[in-house]
C-alpha cells in the first residue's frame, strides 16, 4: 500500500487556525505534525493547500444493492395519481421488462381511479404483467392479479393492496432482481464520502457482497444483517450458522435482522396506544413473544448480535426486552441495535440504557414524516426521532440514511439532526429542543459509530494508529455544509488507496 504525506491540511474536528502535514503508512495514520515538518521519506506527497481532512462517513443503516435496483424502477413519487396510467403504458416494454413491472414512491391518498380496487386498475392496463408498486416506505404495495398469482394468492376478491409480510411474500415471488452491481454501489457510496456501511438486504446481496469485497476490492467496509427467516431456515436444514468476520474484515455479518413492526407512513408501527387519527389501530405486531424467544435463544447460542426493526413505542420497548434477554444469555458485548427507534415512551429509556441497546436512527426521515407525525401520534410526536432525549438518557446513537427510502447523502442526515427543518432547509424546526450539535451528529456518522458497525477500533478518529479512512473537502467550514454538493468533496482515502482521483476541478 505504501506511504503518503499529505501537506498543508486543516483537520476536522480540530483547530481551524492550524495547518498540518499528515503521514499515512500502509493505510494507517502514523503522524500529524505542523505544516512543513512532515516526513516525506519513502512517501508519495500530495499538496492539499488548506483543504480540510475529515474522517470518512459510515452509513449505519441502508439497503445498498437495492438502492441501485430502486433507481431502475418506475418512480411514482412525483406523479399525480392520475398520471400513473401513462407511466405504466409505454409501448416499448419487452421481454423481462414487460412481464415484471416494478415501481415505488406512491403515497396516500390513492387517486380516484385506483379506488377501491387498485388490482382491477392495474389489470386493466397490464393484464399479462406482474405489476408491483411499492409505497414510499416499502411496507405496502399495489399489485396486479398476475403478481398475486405468482405468490399463490387468489386474486379474485382481492383489492390488490398488500402490507408487511404479505407484501414481502409477493415481492419474493417475483424472482431475483436484475444482476446486482456491487462496484457501482460502492462507488456511489464513495462519491458521498462514505467508506463503511451496514446494509440490510436479501440473501442474494449477502453472497454478492461477500464475494466481491472479500479483500476490500470495493474500497468500502461492508457490514450485513442476516434476515431472521434465513437464519432459521439454515439451522433447520441442519447446517451451522455463525456470524462472519470481525472488525478488521472488509465484509462482516454480525447481526440477525428481525422485523418487529411496520412504519408510521403505513400506520403499521406498533404503538402502546391507538393512532390519533385511527381509533383502535395500534399498528402491526409482526412477531409473537414465542417466536422471538426462539430466535433470541438461537442467536445467543450461536454468538450473533441482534438488529431489530422497531418504529413504534411499543416495538422499541419490546425490541429492548429481547436484546436484554439475548445479551444476558450470550454474555458478550456485541453491538445489539434497535433499528429506527422512531418513537419511544420516556418511561422505557432507563431500561434501554441499562440493557446496552444502541439506537440506530435516521433523522433524515423527519423530512417526510414530519408532515404526518402529529396527526398520527399526537402528543407522542414530542418523542419522535427525539435524539437529544435519547442522548441525554445515555443511550448510544448512530445514524444512517435508510437509502433508498431517503437520500444517501450523509450531510443531509446530519443537517436533519442539527436543524430539524424541512427538506429545503426551511420551515420551523420540528420540536427544536431535540436538535443536537453539529459535532455530536458528525460523531454519530464517524468515530462514535465504529463499535455499532463493527469497525476497527479508532475508526473515524484519525488518531495515530487508527485506519486512514478519510475524506478531503474544499468547503470553507465543514460545520456549515448542508449537502454533499456544498462539501466540495475532492477525494476519499480508504483501505490504503485514493478512491476518487483528483476532483479538485469540481
Ligand atoms: Zn431500512
């Protein structure tokens, strides 16, 4: 890998008045010293006149290969319901593209022509195709008769709206996605200053990323969750099933990923009391205590950590209960995480801190969800993505984008935590007492997220002895950056190499 001397840089976090030379040997930070004093012996030299060096980012929760697949699907997000017909009818669709029509991004309310029976509407346009249209939160879908039939569901009398497990069942029956492109997906991360990511995708993604990143060829440190159903299937087949990799691995898979509930957008997040705008609805409980106990015992026995999807306050409490149970049984301190942690009951925070659960949050969900949180959760909105309260309770936090549900831009996610404004950086701050400092949010995307993502100790600190996963930006002041375009990203160094080439012209 060799040695590098980076000359004349500013260090963030740090003192903006100083200029440093930074020496890297074989991908590890070896020395910071005042500018002009760096040791260039046997090193390649790069003059970085006054640019900032920052630790690179980690995205603690996204769907990596699916993000690229998503970009190839029909995008319904900016359509009026009435224009869905024209999007679905292009005449040039042939072969695979004609038999399997996938889209995403619709939101409530459904357009007139889709009610009350979206299936009939879809059948009227594409009677021979399996049509599958995800809601923007990917927990509900509109499907055609052919799609239902492929999952063995009788279409006659079915509305064509499927939620949660049923949506996943129909989705799975449509067959494998187009060939995943791990190199393109990794490049997409690097172009956002991201050199590590935890992804939650399906089994085919695990095989692909494990193979393609066995030696870190992709330039990013990848972590994966193993879906609970796959874990149980492997054990039932009689095979062993153990976590893969450690903090120094370029690919590791330490978690069993469990879904406890749904989402706010689909009114399926599991709440302790009913939805304000939907009496008697408490959301959806996707696992019984019995099945959870079985999975938790097996996970502990085989040395796995847990990553549990929990959005509603009841789901967050229940996720913590099973994390506590698993940690006691397993006896080792692994990064057990509650994914999303969108709404909590303040009475539960002490138990969550004691159990050792990590809150894996996506403040960028505020951009979309702020429009519906108060109507659905009423006064509980005060505890929605309430990062300051969670931090003050002593619960570790890490941040991610949940891409493709939200933008993968890490600066947007940080800005959402710091200002809690709308997507354009305007409007009122949503429960402003829950804003956190830029330094805090930046840490939850860098050094403070290392353990939760099973990254090498010291990752994200840029201290001597730690791995040199870093980014160089041309912006004047990192703490004023709102999006990756503002950052003026010049280059990224990870796993011992420059990744973007010279982008100073950008
Ligand atoms: Zn997700």
